[in-house]
C-alpha cells in the first residue's frame, strides 16, 4: 500500500504528461473550493516528497521541539502561483475492501494534508443505509431507498418519505471530523438521524480526496450511478495486483432466463395502469416485446445444451461469436434492432432512477437486467463492433438440487436455471474508460510481471517503482519444503492433495510449525475444497485435536458477517499466550483484504500453488485468446498467463505476513516445485531475495543450522532483549 505517498500528488507540478500550469484555461468547478491548495515545492524535479505530521515533541532541523502543525507554505518567487481559475484535480483512491479503506484513512489522518484536503468515503446502501429494512416489503435496500427518497414539495421545502434522506445535509465537512472512515460516518448518521449514503455522495462534490472500493472506478454502471468523472483527475488503485481480473469481470455480463420472465411479469403489471403511465407506455411496450424475444431465444437454444455433458450439475455450450450474433438477429434482438432498444432502455433506466414512483412495482433487479442487456449488446455492436472478438458467449444450464428447490415458492425455479454469459477476454475494454484521467497510479506488492499488465490493460506505464523490502534479512526467514516427514517427495497439486499420505504429511508439517511459533500462524490453501478435504481427514486421524491443543484454530469465513466475527476472535487469540492458527485460501478475504502485523502472523504456511482451474470455460477460453493474439497485441502466451494467475495470489498471501507493518516473521513454502527455477522465478523479487537457496527436506527443516525452529528461538530471544 502507499498510504503516505499518494497525497503528494496534490502537490505535483507535472503529473503524467499534463501540468496544472498549462496555458489552457481550466475553469474551477463551482462545486469545488475556490481557493486552490499551495502548489509550491522545493525544486522542479517532479520527485515524490512525503509530508507526515511531526510527532509531539519532535525536533526540527535547528534542534528545537514543536507541536504538530501544518508546515509553513514556501513561496518561490521564480515560479508562478497556481492560477485561481485552475481546477485542482480530485484524487480518487480505490481499494479492494472497506477494511483496506479504513486502514488507508488512518494513514491519511497522520499526514499534514488531513486538515488541508476535504475527503469523503463512498459506499453502497448495504453498508451505509441506516433505515430499518423490512424484507417482507422490499426486495432489497436499493428498492427501499428508491421507493422512499422520491422528493416532493412540502411547505416550500424539498422533502421525501425518508427522514434520514431529508436530514442528509446535517452530515457535511463542517459537522464531521476532518478525517473519518465509513464506520465514523455511519455512527454520526445514526446520531443525527441523517443518511450517510447520500451525505457522502453530496460531500464528494466538494472533496479533494474520495475513498471508495475500486470497482466504483472500474465498473461503468457503478461509475455512472455514483456520478464519478475521472476526466483530468487522479486515480489511485491500491492492492491493484488483480486489476486485470477485476476489469474482465466488470465487462462479463450474465443474463438468466429467470430474470427475463420476472421482468416480463413486472412490466406487464405496470402496463395495465395506462392512465397513470401514458408517457411511459412507449418504452414499456417496446421492452416487453424485446424481453419476450429474449425469452423465446432461450427456449430455442435449449437443444444446443441438452446434448452437452453435465459436470458438477452444470452443462455448457460455447458459440463462435459470429454464430451467436446470428442467433440474436434471428430473434430480432441483434444489430438491426440495437439502436432502438438502446434508446428505450436508457429512457427506462433514467426514469427508474430519477422518478421511480411512475414505475411502481418495477424492482431494481429488472432495471439491472435491462441495463445489462444494453451493456451486452453495446460491447458487441458499438464502435463498429471492434470488440466482438474480445468476448466469448456461453449458454449454461445449472441443475438445482432438491434441497435448494424447497426454498422457492410456486416452483418459480424448477429443476434448472438457464443463463447466458458474455465472458470478457480483454480487460482493456473496461480500462480504456479510465484513460482520460490526469494520472493513474496502480500500487501493490505483487504487480510483477509488469509486461503482462501493460499488454492486458492496453496501457503504457512510463513511471515504475520497485523498492526493496524494508525489513532486514536477519528478521525474516523464508524457506521451501520439498519432502514429507517420511522422506517421500512432496508436491501439492490438485491430484496429490487427494492422497491420504500427502494429507497426513501436511497435517504433521502444520503441527510442527504451530508448536515452535509464538502468537499467530496463517496457513493458506489452494481452495475451500482442499481446506475442507484436509480438515475432514485431520479430524478423523487426530491431527485436528493436536492442533487445537497447541493453538486456537479458526477457518476463513465465506460470508462477510461470519468473516468479520472470525477475524476479531483470531486477532484476540493471536495476542494470547496460546496464540492462534487461521486456515485461509488464496484469493480469499484473508489474503486480499486483511492486514496482519507483528504477533498477528509470526509465520505463514503457503501450501501448493493456486493455479486456476483450466477446465473452467473462462480460463480455457482466455488461454486460447492469448495464444491467438500473442503477437498482434503483445500478450503473454496462454500458459504464461496461467502462471501469472497462479503466482500473484500466492505472492499476495505471503505478503500478508512479511510487510512494512511486521517487525519479524517467517514463511514456509510447502511444495517441492519451489526448488525448481521455473517456479521460484515467479515469486516476488523480495521473496526470492529472502529465500535464496534456503530449500529444505523435512529432516533439515527440523535439524539444520538454518532451521525454522532455530530462527524462531533466535527471534524470541531477540524480542525479549528488545523489550
């Protein structure tokens, strides 16, 4: 993360290829503060300077102590001041989770800019709506909000049916602290009975720094609904190692027949109230016709998938994209009818967003469906169809088990669910919408190889920084393990993990690490399936009882509520004398969204290499796509791309422990493949430097001079002396 660096960009003279001293007359936004920030700095090198708040009682250069204060503004008579009509760019800081945003906001509070630059935090209604939600009345919080906040005139004042929405202006930059996170905002909203969701959006119009999940910046639909304009502004994407996947996912559209039929039912009910919807009937009737054609399209594609094999309750059929487009034309939902549908869809979505009471009975799900169909067709037909080859259309049929069917009333979903997926192969399709920004900064500890990021995003990054790790080598132990306790080879591939002798060996390895490591231990596994498989075996053999006798043992939660509770308990137990062990998966919430410092993760056990499943359609087609366009678009070969996809989450998981917040720690890479250069070379540079030739058998792991136990004993003695 770069929490202490990005704020410097407010003071950049030249950012990217643009300068705020341009001869062009940039007009100050009326919603922004008219007095620009001081733009002076020492010299004109363009180098980054970190400005942190002086600590209480710290000494200045002349030896005198002082209280924390904003540094005096220096005026360089040789340089022009920022013209008043120049708009200072807004900084959009995106992180993967709100937990990461909370950490960054804390770092921002430590800088001198916390009193100079106005900020806000954007979030969804799920996180920031404080009105009591009645599940029996509303399908979702979004629907409740749309139904309640429609304004009307009351005593010459704008009002709505939501008290919190009416009071939203009580939350502003004057009533809130200079720096606040989402939790602070929601707490203040409850105290003032004011809506945090709409207050944050209104504060964004006057904010210099806007924190948000980075999908708000990347996904076109969210960017539009949140009224985010990146043009000539600064975009920072933290923990951006999976930016390629996020962009592909943002452009991948899924449409189910279930949603189609539900939307038809809703629109048919709305169309019955002709007297109240005269101005809406044109586009409602058009959408009903189009959705009916889509429903018939699903019916007519059934023979294609009925003959396909079923794997894990799912059957798939993949088209050549030209053939798929022909099926759309045959049902009058293709290119020839796209422009008319687009106009009616945009009109409908705008009315649903701005005046939802004229479309009472239409849910957010229907609005999202119409928007998704419009987006899907737009990717295929806009700009002369230049992105047609960047997508793979698939039809999927998923069989629902009997235990799930009992939850649906009136057999609304019977035995199978049909869905169309338009899978994006090229993340540049989405990323190109960010290019109007003044600067784009992508930060992570695991961006390498950068050539993949350049080609996949279709963007040149002229400035790169790859600093060395700040923890000294004597305080970090990284090693690999290539054998089981009985001396047999150890490789943690999917097939090997099914073998009971490998499962038992891994259990003994985890027991050994936990027995010699104080405080917290993290153990990463390739998937939830492998986690369940191992834990079940260990419970049967008694290894699980051994682990519980040494540490408090936790498993990563798959939903947000369970995850937060589990992590709170883990942090508490990790600080105890027994310590704690947490099992997690690569690409999961722990590896992507949590930060561990000091005692919270004294050791990380990284089991296996998390290769994506090459039997999945998206992975298989992406590899074909890269092989096809390797030379034309300078892409990695499919096999090389797969390697990158495997090692980025592994490097990220390892970085959860050994990072700038950690005073000392150890990492054990459990897989014999790490001793081969074609695998170890894929590790992050700093990991390779610490690893060097520290490769072990199980015997040497226990008894060599550079054993893990020797390191742990040395660091415990060192920690006692430091204390």
